[in-house]
C-alpha cells in the first residue's frame, strides 16, 4: 500500500463537566462524546525516506501539529522509512470539536495500517493518550462517557442519529485560558445525575437527550454575546436544544429530524464571518461505510 486516504471526524460534547485541578495540572472532567460527520481529509503516501507534511491551513503546518507528532512517535519507535502526509482541513480550527485530536488518531491508524505495525487498538489508544486527552476517544470510534482527563472511556450505546447544525462564530477560545477561567469559580461543582440523559440516549429519545445538554465551559466564555447569539439563532430555527462543544467556540443545535435541520438552514441569517455546518452524529466513524461517505 503506497497511498491511503482517511477522513478523520469531528466530535461534540453532549455533556461537559469540569471539576477540580489535579496535581499534574490537568482537570478532572466527565463528558458524553459523539463523533459527527464533519471531516477532514488525511492522505498518507509512503516515500523512500524522510518526512513531509502539508496542511491546507499554513499556520497548522508546524512541528507542533498532532499529525507531525504522531508520525514522530511511530517513526522513532518502529524506525519507519518515510512518509508524506497531506491534511485538508474542514473541521474548524479552535472550535472545540477535536479536529486536531481526530487528525492525530487518523495518522496513528493510517500509519499502523500502511506499515503493518503490530499495534492493537488498545495500544494505539495508550500512545494516543501521550499526544492528547481526546485522542483515545477519536481512536475508539464509538460514543463514550469520558472521565479522568478524558482518557478513561466507557463505551455507550449508539443511540439515535442526531441531526445537527453547527455554528462557528468569528472567535476561538484558548483551552488553557478557559480552564483558568473555570478555576476562578467559588466552588467546584459536584457531578450531576446522567441517568435520564443516558436513558434517552439508549432509548433513542431525542427530546430527552436535548434536555440533558450541559457544558461547564459556557460559564467561562469570554464573548458571551456570541454564545447567546449562536444558541438563540439555533433555537429560533427549530432546534430542540443547543450547546457549546468542548471549550468552544462552536455551538451545535440538535433538530428533531433531518427535514427540520435542512429547513433551518434557510432560516439562519448570520453575518458572513460566521461558519455554518450541517452534519449528524456517527456511531462508527472509522467504519468502511462512514469513510466512503467522507468526501469533502
């Protein structure tokens, strides 16, 4: 195999709770996460020697890109000969949708396949954890309840396909800064009960799922007017619920069905510097069928 193309998928946090800071500087979190059909395109080509990387966003082509770091990790461990990686971005940068983590997961999976590396999924997830807290989820390829710093994953039932519109306002929030802002809360919140939410997920009750949407990072948003505008616009267009994902700034709305989401696109009137994405949740983003549908 000389060339391999993968379509790493974004993720959303249906719930996102952030608790106290750990001794290692990270935070305890708990989050229900799902992959969505908004994807990047990652092409891996085997070359005789060396390494080349190109990203469609020039600012992301540096050595700190998780794609580059994933290559370095496997190349050093297995003495890989050479590869050229090309990343075409569609997942918005700085959105809280895990685009970098998913690209990293795709790199690990793609290189393991291309070079026939003796790595199980569990071993890839351990390697992924060393690169980023969301990488193990992106490798897992199914809905999950994440705990710890995000690396302790409990797989969840696939649940219903959620029909989404995602709005990306003209802003991005620094994840470390968002955590620092949450650290100023007078009290550390206690975990809420997820029983009703998880029952809704298992039973396919979209209304019950939307009632349980939660994101602690919404308390720390430095541009609350943008968050309010995004949520209000989605709800006015017919969404049953809306929430920010990750540390933001992207906001998703869940619609009752595909037709309602498609109609809503005609009612969303936003300034031209806002980005709008129509997508849905994916139960298995690395499946052959999901990857076949991954054209950009």
